[in-house]
């Protein structure tokens, strides 16, 4: 009976060894009393160091445009625009109107061209409507001498990198009115061409400069000289009256007698106005122009 403790120790060791082998747990050799025994399992030590997982990069991904910017592609023109300015685009192909044979007025003459109407524009019901016109330059110039003169003038301004142009600036299509003034002049490059942007108003009489009729325009031509683009976008500024029904001071005679002084003062004020003082912001309109690619 006094051998039972040794027997029990032996049995215990066998059981421990069997469990370790079954679980594949690492062990170390220990001894109980003077008798060496098989190992007692030592649980693995968990590291306290944080695990750093490498994050994926965007190096191979295209940058997403802002959520408020949409892209447009008509097959003739592509550009990006901010939906705070307008919401959609309607494209039409406009048939040619020849200068001879149908008694068409000069301001109606044009070759076959593309006309884009900008829908949901931020300023509704103004004159002119927000539109883009895309013309074959040589064909349009061959129809009217005045059109060819405007095309030549635009090319000269671009070539000279002019920053201060006196007199009327080129604008197509021809208008049935006179260019009253221009301000906020800037040259802009687009994806495959260049041109000029400015603020202007056309009228048939001496009228106050007003938010109903003032507009931003871009007049541009592709680098190969083949395609002319004209953009009309109404703008507002708080320094201007809502419309032209009442002259400053309320006296039409005094207003007309001093129109040149009045006009120079308004032009100076507009030139001094930052882009974000206009509705829409002129920077947004410039960015749209700069994104244009004419096919």
C-alpha cells in the first residue's frame, strides 16, 4: 500500500502528457520532489504591442470630383459645372441662316451650329438667356464681314495677351443693339483654346446699368482656329438696380446729359468688385470655362 503515492504520481504525469500532445501545447521540464516528471504546459504570452495594419492608399484611384460638380458631354463639347449655377443642359443643332436670298437680318445670320441652353439657372427670367453657342469659325466669318472682324480681333487680343482693351470687345452672334460697356475683363485658357471673359450689357438706348440686362460673357476660339465658342450668363451685383426703369436721381434728362460720367463710375465700381460679390460667383463661371474641351 505504501507504493500507491508513486503510482498516483505516475498516472497524473501520463494524463498531463497525453493532454499536451493532443493540444500541441509547448511545455517545460519540471520535477516534483526528487523525481523528474514530464512538463507542465505554459500558455503562450500575448504581446502587449499594438498591431499596426497597413492602410490602403489612393495612389491608384482617380480623384472624385466634388459632389456639387457635374460633367457634361454632348459629343461636340465637354465641360464641368457647379449645380449651384445651373442644373442641366439642353443641346440643339440650329440650321444655317444664309445672308442672301431670304432677307434675314444680320443678327439672325449664322451657319449650322450647336446651341446649349443652361436649364435651372440661378437667376431666372433675365435677358439674355443663359446659353452657349458653338460655331465653325471660318464658315461664320465667310457669311458676314463684321463676324470675321470680331474673330480677327479676338485672335489679336489673345496673341498680344492684352489686359486692357479699349472700345467694343468682340462678341458673337451679332446683336441687334450696342455694347454699352465692358468691365471685369480677363483672359482665360480652356482645354484646347483661349479667349476673353467680361461683364457687359447691350441696349438700343441710354439706360441705367441694371441686374436685368447685365451678363457675363466668354468669347473663345480653339487653338487650331476652327471652332468659336460664345457664352452668355446673366449676373447680378448689389451695386446695380434691379432693372433699368428708373435713372439715378429720377431725372431722365439729367441722366442722359451726364451719361458718360455715370457710365465711367459704374464701370469703376464693377471693376473693383470681387468675383464673389456677383451672383453667380464669377470664379465658378471661370472654372466652368477653363474645363471646356471642344471636339
